């Protein structure tokens, strides 16, 4: 069970997956994303809105806003089926953006390795989101653990970045997230 290995000891997990290609990590990502894309519309249907406090993926929030502002009026209950596909689509776009951004940052910080390292960190980093990344307030903890794996543990191990640099990067990203959240009431511009 990859998920248990990842959640139990992320550093050892990333050492173990160092030499694998892109497919196993992408398959893991698709499993987690598919799970969230099924569960999220169900909880949305029962009245739990996808917000920063109840969603660990930004794609859940984007899809819910489209659902609420446009799709529900046009497609009624069928809009929730469309929302599932939107979550998958938006999450894939965000995966590509996070992979490119992380690779660039960790190479600038002196890390070694191909963009595949950022891909693995981004794909496997979503693992904690299955632990309630669709429930109010529990999603905050899942998102934070995911954030930690994607932006600190995974890249630190895979790129062999100095501990102090990796901690500084994580601290800056957390600070920027909180500044935006308190200034605009949302994260990452959503």
C-alpha cells in the first residue's frame, strides 16, 4: 500500500521511489484525484460547499464555483456529474504548473535532478488528501500535510536540497499562503 508508506514515513518513501519512472506516481495521483472527484460532488450535493476550509485541492474550489455560479442553473442535479470532470481537469492543470514551478525553484536552490523529481513530489504529495480532503476543517489538516510532502519532504529527498534551504522555502510558501488567505479570504487567488 503506497499510501500507508507515504503517510507513515514520507522520507523513506521518496528514497524508495527515487528510481521509478513517471507512471506509478501518475497512477497514484489519478487514484487520489478520482476519489476526490467522486466524493466532493456528493458532499457538495448534501450542502457542504467546497471552500478553503473544506477542500484540500484548489481544483475542488474552482469546480464548485463554476457549479454554483453557472452549472446548477443550467443543468440542475446533473451539474454535479460535470463537477467531477472539472475537478479532474483542473487538478491536472495544477499538477503541471506545480511540477514546473517546483522544479525551477529547487534547481535554483541547488537541487540536482530532472523534472521527474518534481513530478513525483507533486503526484505523491496529494496522498494525504484522501484523509478527509473534502470535509470541513479536516481538509485543512490534509492540505497542510499534502503541502508539506509536495513542497518540503519530496523535493528535499529527491533533489537532495540542503535542509535549511528546504525549510526556508516551505516557510516562505506557508507565509505567502497565510498572507493571501487573510488579505483576500482565499488561497492561490481563488
